[in-house]
DNA sequence: CCTATAATTGGAGATTGTCTCCGATTCTAA
DNA sequence: TTAGAATCGGAGACAATCTCCAATTATAGG
């Protein structure tokens, strides 16, 4: 649903160099580097940078796409190997674990979740899809309520991503997950 | 804890004109107008704009400060007149009601919540304080769990604010509140 | 291997938005 | 009324983004 045409050799090389250098810079916290400098530091011209990544967000998306895909894969694996409600809990707890200390990923996810359409929105949609699947399975298993959808859970996760640099981030993020899980379970008639 | 020195007559006039025009523009959805143009349209020089509001965020904060203060007052009023858990529910539901259709307020709150220090952070801190009070009262009344703090609730609200332009905003925001409330209540040993 | 064609490149400079500076103006208090 | 302080306005310095195209590099066909 994405890759269509194979890039020319030099184009691929430059694109990869840009992503690699950007990943390095993001890991180092240099998020608001002058956009043109990503090109300079990667050793390519600014025209090349803009051809491959029209915006700063597009570059960030490319850098973290793999990581996001891995999270989605993990969700599907949990879905396949654990009871539905355990899979859901494990995924959400793992989501916070994974974000913690990875500011670049948190920032990028917050941006993607705020994007409604276009190629950039794909990442958030993929995440929304796996959450929807986990939720549906748990509903089917009778483990959680059915009157609150994946959109609400995504919105809570959006808050977790957007608040990445809060001093009590970890505690609060864990608290949000606790509330979401307990809230989902509470709607089910006490059994 | 804020106002110290009374402004000179012309300064106050200009400041008020800036806020009034900005409120009008925000209400009309013109959020990313060139910053200097807020001055032009309000009929003052750019120097005057920057003297009163060093950043776009500071201007937005001033525009919505009243509204935010009103929300906090309302929380205290509910706190004083309703049982603790009803006050909490009423406040959170009202929060979403109030945000709905007021994109400017939502955007601004999202920005303030992402601000950790400085004068801009005051607004979010005030909101955090009233939520903390509502929560503490509900804990005292034995209505909700005591192992999840106001920071977590604020983080969930942050998500609600940050996702203001999602197509299913209202449904999802209501869902988040439902989860938060149910989650808070679930931690209490079934009574 | 060589060439014709197409894709891609680099980076100078146009464009656009932000912010500063200071002479002119307006206010206030005495 | 006036001296002095506070504020104003807006030209232009500065900074970041983004475009454009002559030069370069890759690829496919002969």
C-alpha cells in the first residue's frame, strides 16, 4: 500500500543517508535543527532533502516508521498468543515502556496522531487499527466494555505522547494506562 | 500572584485592542496568521505587539485566560456544592462540552499543557490544582482510588485537547472521560 | 562499451515569517 | 505647563524555508 517505484541508485543512497543522519541527530535530541542542516550534515544538497522529505515531519516519520511497524507487529503477536485482555494490557504497558526515554518517537507519534490525512497519517492509522483489533478481541471475550472505541484509547495515548517532557512523565503515563484498562474493564457487568 | 504594575493608559488600550482582535481572529479559525499581522489588524505597530506578547503563545494565553479562569472557578463551585465524585464527573464532562467547538481554546490548552515552566505554564498549573482538589476530595469520600494522581488525569485531558481536529472528536473525548471516571472508580474495593 | 534519455543533484538566492532597534510620540506627575 | 519616563510604530536586520535549473549521474538500448 506504499512503495510503488524503485528508486534510482543514487536517490536511494541519499535518502538512506538522510534518514541515518536524522536518526542520529534525533537520538541526540537535536530536534529543532535548521531543516536545511539535516541536508548539510548528511552530505547532500537542500534540494535533495526537500525532494525526499517535503517537511520536517515527513523526515521524522521516515526515521521512526520501522519502530512504529515493530510496535504494530508486536501487538499482533500478543494478540495471537495471549488471552485478549492480557494482550491489550501487555501492549499498552509496553507502549509506555517503549516511549519512555525515546523522546523522538514520542514527539513523532504525537505529530502523526494530530495529522488527519495524507501519507503522514498512515502511521497513526496503523496503530489505531491494531488497537481496534485488540479491543474487539477483548470485547468478544467479554473482558471489556463495548461502548468505548479505539478512538478514545488512541486519544489517551495521544496525551501520553504529547506530554513526553513532563517531569513526572513516567508515573503519569502509567497512571493513564491504569485508568484506561480499569475503565475498560469496569464497564463489564461484574461477573 | 500576577499583576504587579498598572499599565499606562495607551499601553492598556493597545493591549486590549490586540487581545480583542486576536480573539476575533481565533474565533474565525485564523490561527496561523502571520504574527505581525495581528498587530496590523489591531491597528498597532509590530513593536507594540512584541512588547506585550513576546510570542504567539503568550497572545493566545491572554485571549483564553478568562475562559480558563472561569473553568477553574466552576470546578471550585462544583466542589463546594456537590458530592465529591459527582463534582468530578460534572467537571470533566463539562470540560469536554466547553472545548467542543472551541478549537482555539483546545489548541491553547494543549500548548499550555506542553509548557513546563515560565508564565505560560501558570494556566495549566491552575487547572492541575483544581483537578487535584477534586480528586483529593473524592478519595477522601472513598469514591475513587488513591493510587492515580491528578497528573494522569491531566495527561488524558492533554490528549483530548491535542486531538481537537479529529473527525470523531466528540465521541472519542467522551469515551476518554468515561474511561477515566470508570477507571478511577474501579480501583475502589467493590462496596 | 557507448550513447541518448531520463532522473536526480546541489546550492545560490528568492521568499516568507520573526524580531529588534531607536527616533518620534504620548502619557503622567509635579 | 513642562520635564522626564514610558510607550509607540514600523523600517529593516535577521533567520528559516523552499524553489529553480544548469550540471551531473544513472540506466536502458543499441
